[in-house]
């Protein structure tokens, strides 16, 4: 199926599986194991938080946070004040979003907030559902998440570049920046066309607009911006996300959606998230100089190293390519940095089913470009796996020598 060479020393020789007391290599990943790099599960950050020890530890008594209600005077009555304060403080520390004068809506991850935003921007009684678009390659879950409930309010209409506004009326465009899967910085496509005469509304998915993935070039100030705890700190299991919303009525409708779909969000998770955000912000408040022990510096160094190692392997193989990203000035670090996205957008120079080829050749599962509205010779690979899995991925990738005529 594919030509391979054995290369025992790919990219970075100092990265090896763990060893036992006798110096023998020990690995929980066997040669027959299929490496699942399809999901963006951020386990790469787990060692950092383990090193934090008890700094983020919380003790929750049996009588704490039992009520549904946090504050009935807040438009989001289940939003814990400590969580809201921590969110605003984190964004002010990083400088990636404007929070002053805006409303905070908490959700069970960004998935629920996406649905809440669609609900908030639509109204019953229209002649037909509002079209929802995003520029390809778009996040692969947008189509399913949009159409899953078969809502009469909105429907997935595909690639924003191909969207024909004539006869469709209003639309919603989702701007994912930095973009998942290709890591590029995005702006609205349909709304910025010269012929835009219908009413378009925007949702900004900013899950990856954090210093470990991309330079922070400006604080974003859009109508609806949502973030997720899973990609900012790596705590995907807490299932927490938040939206920053300009318009009070839109924020109310988003909060209503969360109320109707889950009657709020776990207070336990909100307080844990607030604690962890506080630890991050305290570090920067107490340490004015750059310090590799601080969270974003540590993660930025980690992502930089991973991307350097991957690029070295890909360049040596010469049948694949990766996007090239320009350096930009990062307001957070005070330096010119290159993006190091959470996913590698791998392209094969031949027109093949790259997902099928990579799985069959080296037992690595990625996500095909077809799910992102583009071609099958693209493959999204997660850069967020545990060290051991990433090391094995590079070892296997480095063995590919050529693609046979029969693929």
C-alpha cells in the first residue's frame, strides 16, 4: 500500500518513550495500536497541571452550590459571580477580547453556546429557515450541530465562499478564527462582499484565540464571541464555555436557550474553572518578566517544539505539505511569533484519500478534508495528544517513503 523506510531517530532524538529502571524502552502504545489523532482532546497540557500540585485543588462540601440559582438579577441567573470575574480577568490578562461593557453567558462548552447563538439570532415565523454558512475549510461539526435538531429557525447552507444571497434573504455567518482545521486567521466572507445588501449576522468562534496557538494581534470586539475552557487551559472534561455578547437582548436569548436545554451549567465546574483561571492570572500578576513556568509561555514552547519536529519530518518525506504561517506581533508576548495551531492541516501532493492512506499505511486516524467542505487529499491531525502518542505518530510518519500507484 505504501513504501516505508525504518527511521529509528525521527526529528527529535531526545523525545523517546519512557524507560524502566534497567533503561529498557517501555511503551503503552504497541505497533498495532491505531493512534487516534482525529479528536482535539487537549491532553498535551495535562503534565503542566500535574506539576501545579495543590495550587488548583478545591474542596467542595456537601452543602455548597446546591441551588439552581446564582443570581436572579443577572440575565444569566445560573452564572456564578466568581466565574464571571475570572473570565473577565483572564481576557484582560491575555488581551484577546474586549469584555468591558459586554455580557457574559456561560454554557456547557462551546457546542451549546453555538446552538444558543443561532437561537438568539433567529425568530419564529419566518418564511424559511435562515441560512448558516462558514468559509471552507470550515469546522467539521458545524453542519451536524446546525441541522441536528432540524430547527425551523435555521439550516446549514455550506461554504460561505459559494453562498448565493439572492433568494435566501437573511443569513448567519460563523467566523472561526484561528480557523479549525487550517489555523488561518479569518474575517467574514459574505458580509464583506461589495454586493451585501441583505441583513447578515455574525458569530465569532474564538476557541483557539489564545497565545499558545497564535499571536494575539488585537483584542477582538465583535457582537457574539465564544470561547471554551477546553482549548484555553486544556480542561475539556469540565465542559465549560462562555460567550461575550454586546447586545443585552441577544445575551438574554442565549441564556434562555441554555436554561431550556440544560437548566443552567454546573456550579462545581464553574468554580473549578474560576480557580484555575485565577492561578494563571496570579502567575502573570506576580511575575512581570517572561517565565517558562507560566502557563501560556510553557504551552507556547510546547506547541512550538511539536510543530518544529513535525515540519522536519514532513519536509524530509516530500510527498506532504503543511500550511506556512506569517509571523505577527503578539501583544501578549511582546514578540513576533508564528502561529502553532492545535491541528496540522496535512496535504498530500497526489489526489488520494489521505485519511484512508494514512490509516492503512501507518495506523494513524485523522479526519478527512471532505468533512471540512474540501478535498480528500487533506487530513486534519491533532497536535494536542499526549507526548507518547505524538512521539509514536512522528516515528510512524517518518517511515513513509512513497505512495504507490495503487495507493
